[in-house]
C-alpha cells in the first residue's frame, strides 16, 4: 500500500482468522483490500477472501496510525459515552481507532465549516451531540464510566436540543472534562443537581 490503511481496513485485517487469514467484512472493504494487494478472493465457491502474504505481514507488524476518516453515525465507530453494558475492548487497537476518528472529525470540520475552522464543532457534531462530546473526551484520554463502577465520565442527552450533560463523580476529573470540551470548541457550564447536590456539566457546540 502507498498509504496507511484506514481504521475500517485495519479492523478488518486485525479480525482475520489468525491461522487461515480468512476475512470478514463488507464487499466494499474486501474489494479495497484486494485492490491494495492485501487480500485475494478465492476462485472457488463460496469465494471467501483471505489475506495475502503482504496482508499477513501488515497484520503482524507494529500498528501504524490509520489514515483519518470521519466518524460515522451508522455504527461503524461509536465513541464511549460511559456506562455501556458491552463496551469495546480497551487497548492499543481502540486507542488507534479513537485517534483516527478524532483526526477525521477535525478534517470534517475543516471541510464543512464555512471558514474552514477546526477549533469549533461542525454540522455533524450538532446533529450527534452525545457522540461528538464523548469522542472529544475519549480522544483526550478521559476514562469513561464502566457499567459496574462509579468513576468515569457519562455523556447523556438533555431536554435542551443543543446541549449534553456530562457527569463525573470526581470533582477534579469533572473540571478536566470541562477544560477538554472547551478546548474542543464547546461552551461549558458547571451546575448542581437540586436533589442530589451532585455537580455536572452542560455543554453545547460553540458557533463562533
């Protein structure tokens, strides 16, 4: 390949059978790997796809940073919002995936904001508030909450159409989350729950 694989291609390669190299993925993903010489289509039915020697070498090599690709609301990538029952496995592969999604989001800002600005959210983020805020937090290294634990951030929708709530029981961590979102182009305010007295953030995408 003349360029690093995209995050989707890398996931497909990493998920190949460790012994046979048999691949699973969409027709477009598999066809792309074939074009790049990383896979071949078996000539006999059911015409499965397998890694080529080059594909095996890439799979076994040290990971490289994937080429940026924009986050997708279709379920291809989902940022950690905190408290998921079945969260993605943590580790180097997840770090690469999140980094790729964040770089892709910055590129999406550059391409779709009228002035090409990358320091404030774009239309995709305004339409997917929870995912956008969660991606900013996960990309900055903040730990999301586990379903069975108190610590970590949780991003949730609110009755306000342009704001999300961010909860984190640790006061210092909550302040750090606010700083990250502000740096990512969000307007952030800290508030107190009337009943529980717990502190939380309300964040909305900055427009100017």
